[in-house]
């Protein structure tokens, strides 16, 4: 089994089982490789500010360590974040913008599902989409 983080992230983001930014591939004894989505984590982790974070993912009795690097923070092409701490609403809107940029052309429900997979409630996800560009 091999798992890795492939997306952007932000300080305070909660990563839990099934997160869309963790890619998990399993290679079987016959040589076939399969991407799996139903991997699990023992407990969610929260991305710290300016530090990497590591956690284990589990699938079918196997585990692999995933590290979210500190140098992949939001958002390409956006002005730098000031020293002012962002509000939760601003963070959520930034997350919505980034998901729309990474997955263009999808409908409202698709983005709602992605935002809720990131730990937002339905109400927070709706607000984030309405506040995003």
C-alpha cells in the first residue's frame, strides 16, 4: 500500500478518513494496482500553522504514513495573507475558491460534497460557496 498527499491545505484544516487529497493505492500479490477510497485514519488531524503534519492511513490490514508538507499552503495566484488571522468564513471561502480552481466545471452539489468532506457543515459549505469568487 502506498498513500500520499497531493493537494493544497491550510492551517486549521481538519483531515479525516476519506479526505479527497489523500491518494491511496494498493498493489496486490498478482501485480495489479488499485486506487482505494475507503481507507481510514484512527483519528482526524488538524493542519498546524507553518509546520508539516504526518498521520497513518489504514486499509485491509496495511498502513502507510502520509505527510502534509508545510510548503503547500493556499492559494496560488492570490495575494499573500497578512499577519491578521483569517476568520473561519474567509478560510472557508478560500477553500471553496481553491476547490473550484482545481476541479473546474462541476455543479454546486459537487463542491458542497467536497467542502463537507473537508469537515464543513452543510450551512458552512453553502456560505463558503456564496462568499467565494
